[in-house]
């Protein structure tokens, strides 16, 4: 991962989930610190950093966070049927966590170094079956992906979408987030082949 020299202080929203660049993220907001954060973000048209929790919980204390996260921008908000605030976010640029602190209200704030966006790279021919799989599966995922513009010829986009929808452990998703597009696809291809093989065995039995 290549980093820019510039650093910036941003608010964090630690989650037990990994957000990928370009990926959708719906959230239910109920803690006062995050209600205030959303209000500030909407007013200033800014966003926040999403980082995987390695130790601890989303509610309460966070002992350890992943070293790489993704910036999230709020695209829509509404009041949910249960009365809570619902927001819909989109993943943006990745960053490396340099240090963090916790404010009086419990909000985590971090100094981050932005990672360079991967250069647009055509999807290598050997990975075209992965793009074809995405083309079939994404429409079945409903409203969550309705506004995600397909870029099935882009290596980074295909790898990110597959990594976020596959039922794999969050720490493995984190490893894929930190990988470059070529490394991500190389890691995903065997996983998908194994799932296809398992499905074939199940069909035979």
C-alpha cells in the first residue's frame, strides 16, 4: 500500500465489519455520540472513518482497532420505523491509522494518513468468471446494491465487491481490504472455486 504524505484528523466509527471503497453501508444510529457525529457530518458535508474492531465491542470499550480503514460519506438519512436515525453511507478512500484518542463524549478521533487510490486496472482475462458471478449475484441483493454502479471491467471494483459480499470472517475481509487489486483477486479466486466445488458435491449427494 502506497501512502500520501498528507495526514488529517477525522472522527471514527469503529464497527465489527469492514467497509470497502465503493461499498454500501447502512447504519442504525442510537448512541448520542454518533447522533452528534452524523449531525456534524451532514452540516459540514464531511464523513468519518470506518475501522474494524479487533478487540472490544461497538457499544462500550474498544481495546484494539485495525490499522487500515475506509472513509465513509453519508449519502442519505431517514427516521427508521423504530424511531432511530438511519443513514446510508458509501465507502471512499482508504487510510492508515497513525494514532487515536477518545473525546469526553466517547467519540473516537484519529490522525490518519491517506492511502493512494489504486490506478484503474482492467480486469485480467483469467478473472472474468468473477465479474460474471458478480453480474448475476448483485441484482439479487436488493436495494442495498441498487445504486452501486457496476464496473465489471475494473480489477479493484470487482475485488472489493466480491470481498464484501462473501461470507468470510471479518479479519479475512480486513486482509483483503489492505491488499492491492491484484493480490485481492488472487486471494478471492481460490475461495470461489472452493465454494463451487462444495456446491457441486452437495448437488451430487
